[in-house]
């Protein structure tokens, strides 16, 4: 009887301890996902053969630093504002990177953040790089070094343009029909770096139109006498953020920066550190 009374008295304490243990375990789990690493499924073949469809990837957030949302106003169409924790190093060319899809949301035709759409691609252009694609081959200028998964680039180069559908060949966001850039021949383009200013004219403004509109919240327009931001003429622009050019290893079947443009640094989630099977 005495043992029963003792158990009754200690039961609330035991329940509290178990509840605290479960709560702490849940908190540790979510904190680890926010600050350390996360796991994502890969449903497509855009990174084949490096990542096969159906695999899962571990995204290391310590490398570049985990991002913390300053607010959730982006849920209502406002620009994304984040604070990024210190990381071990910067993103490098040929890193495989996970990021939020950067082009368009419910309120924006242009760069817009969507928290529920996540992509994985290989970084082939860093802030401050100059990149060109010639006959399917990605090269960094001025040296002309190749970058990305070259075997698949060579395979894409061997495919005649006539056999590639125009909706694939000509769907680059950078062109708009005047520079005749395609998914096999594009650029050279400068990849914007924070604090760097470039001259703008009626010929070179197109690759940067969506960035400028995203950073300023104003429309960039071409008129007969030059480029205008809102109602003001604009002949030079200084970038407020770093941007990256991302490419799928399966270049013939990858929706990447050739189609949706530059990826803002704030959209980057982390660097892939491991690939494993889901089963």
C-alpha cells in the first residue's frame, strides 16, 4: 500500500520528466534542421548521373552558414530578408547547392521567393565571374576554363540544334528574342557581385533587368533615349546582393539558370554533403 502511494506521488514528476525529454528531443531535431543540416528528396534527373532520381541528399548548412528569416513578409509577396550565420567558407564553383527556386511567385513576374520550391544544381558561376556557354560547354572568362559536368555538356553539344525543340533551345530568360542566345550558346554574361557597379545601355541591360527590379521594387524600361528605372534615367547600376549561376549536370534535361536566371545569395539553403538511397 505504501509503495502504491509512493508511485502515485512520483507519477506526476515522471510524466513531467518524460514530457520535457520529448520536448527537448523535438526541439533538438528542429534546431538541427534549421542550423546544421537537412534532408531533401530528389525527384528528377536534372543532376544525373551525379544524383539519380529517387535519391535523397544531405544539405550541410554549416558550410555557408544557416539563414535565419528576419520576418515572414515574403509570404505576402514582399522581398526576402534573412540574416546568415557565419559559415566555414564561401560557395565555390562546382559545389552542388540547394536553393529556393528564384523566378516568380504569386505576385511577381521576375525574381521572387517561394519557400516550398527547392532546387538542387551545381554552381558554375560565382559573384564577379564572367561566364559563357559555347556549343553547350560552360566556360569561365578570361581563361576559358571549363566548369560543371563536362561529359554531359559534350553530349549536349553533339545534339544538332534542329532536333532540339525551340521551347527548349530558345527559352533562356536572358534573351527576350534580340540577342539570339540559346541554352547551348549564351553570353558572355557578368554574374553580379555585391557593391560592383556596371554601365547600362539599351543593349546590355536585359540580363540584369529582373535583378534591378527585384532590388529596387521599380520597373526597368527601355525607351527611345535610353534605360529608365521608374521615371528616372539609369545609365549605371550598383548591385546590392551577390548572385550565382546554377546548372544541372544533365544539361539536356535541366531547368536551371539558363531558364530562370541568377540565384540571389539569400535564396541559398546549403551545400550538398552526401547522397543516399531512400530505402
